[in-house]
């Protein structure tokens, strides 16, 4: 029902999952990430336990191949499931059950994997991986690599049933996401994700830089610093005549 990409930025250790499907709220089912541990995508006839338990196993030190072996051996339904994952050191692996709805398959490369089922053909994951690697080589931010890669997969045919939802989740080195955006029921979910990412850049991602972390449990304590930065960005946008990407209503009088 889906195709997805699981990636680790080798320069920063950041982890990300992007997914799209002709299925409602696919971002609630497929991506599972924990900072400094790993990222898992569980799809096809989804087992959420592949995500939750897979992350626990990665945290305990099991290699991705061992995680797949353990999860599938204990699951009588594994032949109709699909998963791929990466750990914090960049080791990755993928599994496609033999009775997943065709076309189904996966590709694994350095620090990235792509997997899908119910697709128009293998070109969907091939193009997704190709564009991701091209954008990674150019030094693009992880979120942009994921968006561009998924758009390339859609242009190659995507889910053979059509479009409905998509999501991007990125964790840095904390137990909470740096970015998590979903388009849960939309005729052009990847286009909507692109808009949401633009909205996030106007304010949210700047605020995210101020949040408390393991290393700095206080975060930024003087909010005037970030307020001034956001105000300056807003003024520059208005001066350039660029409209906001947000649908937010104006402040009340």
C-alpha cells in the first residue's frame, strides 16, 4: 500500500523516514524513529510491532539483519509484510515478504533504503533512491532530500492505486522529532508536504533550535532572541513580496 525511504545523514547522524500511500494517515503507521538508536519503516500488511519492538532491539545492540530475523520468525503473518531499517551507525537491512501485493520490493544502499508494495513497478523505488543519492551528494538538507526523492518516485508512477497521504519524520539526537509533518487525506499529499515544510521554515524550525536537549535541559531561556530572529525573517519575506505558505488566520484585533 506504500513506498518509503529510510535514511541516515552520515555527517550529522540525523535519521529520517518519508512515506507516501493511497491509504489514510500513512504517517501514523509506517515511520518509527528514536534519536541515537535508529529508524524503521513497517508497511504492506502493517505490523506496528516491527517498528516499536524493532527500535527496542536496535537499542539493545542487535544488528538490523538480526532484528528482521527475530521479528519475522515469531510472526506467522510475515510473508505479507515489509520492513526496512537503519541503526545509528549506518547499518541497514530490508525485508519484503513473498506474498506482498505486487509490485513489491526494496533497494538498500549506504545509509539509505527504499521499499514499496502495490506500486506500478520497480522504477518507483529506483527513481526514489537515485534522486535521494543525487541530492545527498549535492549537500541538500535531509528534509529536502527526502521530499525530492519521494516526488521522483511519484513521478515514476508511485502507488498504483493513486494518492492519499504522505509524511516526513526527522529525528536529530533527541527522543523527540525535530520535524514531523503529515498530509493525512489529500489529493496531492506530497505537494502538501512541500507546503508544510515551507511553513515549518517560517517559524517552527527556528523555535525547534531553542528547545531543551539532553545536553542543555534549559534550552534557550531568553525568548527575545528567537522572537527577533523570526521577526527579521518575516520582514525580509514581506519586503521581497513573498506570501506566507501558511493557511493560519491573522491575529485577532
